[in-house]
C-alpha cells in the first residue's frame, strides 16, 4: 500500500488531472488523518468536477475532523447553495 501511495503521488505530480489518482490519494490521506493534504486534493477534485457535490462535502468532512467547525459549516452552506437538492448538504447547512 505504501508503494502504491508513492507511485500514485508521483503520477499526480506528472499528471494532476487524473481523478482516479487524486481521489485515491485523498481518501488514503483521510484514512491516515492527513486532513490538510486531503483538503488540497479534494479542492483539486472540485476544480476538475465542479458539478459533483461529493468533493466539497469531503472538504467539509475534513474540516470537521480537524475540529474547524466554522470552516466546515461555511463549506456545507456553500455546497448547499450550489446543490440544494442534495440531502446530505441539507442536513448540515
């Protein structure tokens, strides 16, 4: 798993738009409690797939896990404004 992480990290540096690589790295970093780094990758996902609600919600989750409830709430509110039909956004806004 560690070798896969480093290989994919190198792949991301070379080609930073592969969503499979970015999302795998971000989730792996969440599992290892590397929330600040995960936020950066999930933000990149937001840039690549702006119509996908799961990426800003993952950012919300990372901020919540960091204990930064103000930023988490800000992101939930922002996400709910963009995706008002998303039930998960609705429950946290």
